[in-house]
């Protein structure tokens, strides 16, 4: 079993920055890729960024150039550095891990609110 715990959400004004953290515990050797997703108010959950075990990254077009995903294997933690935040980035942000057995694991989510 893998458990994920997010932290770092909060409220910020447009143009500001936040860093989200996702700490993994449990069967860490089963984790393959990790990522961040978000669910804006009244909308579906959407991909933000992913990072593979080989540290290849992928970003949604809407966050390219503003967000950076990184992974600290020693700390079992994945980060999402969010710069130049916009009101449309307001959402609940979820950490995700996909495992070698094909099971996806989700964190509980952390709220990011960007005011104009």
C-alpha cells in the first residue's frame, strides 16, 4: 500500500507563488510515476504535471513555463513549484502515484486559492 499526503496549499494573490509537497509512504518500491492533478470549482479533475521514475516531465499547456514538478527520491517527496499564479489556477490540487501493478493512488487534496 502507498499513502500520499499533500501540503503547501493556501491563498495567494495573482502573480504570487506557492510550492506544494506530496510525501509518499508505504510500499515505495512499487511507485512508478507521480503527478499533480487539480479540480477547479465545478469542473472535472485535470492533469497539471507528471514526472516519471526516470524524471521525464509532462505539463498541461495551461501551466507550462509557470509550474515545475520535481521529485526527491531520498525524501520520497514530489513537489510542484507554482509561479505567476492566476485566478484560474484556483483548485483543489491532488497528488497521484501510479504503481508497478497498475493501481493509482491519490492524496486527500490541498486547496489553492488565487485572488485577483
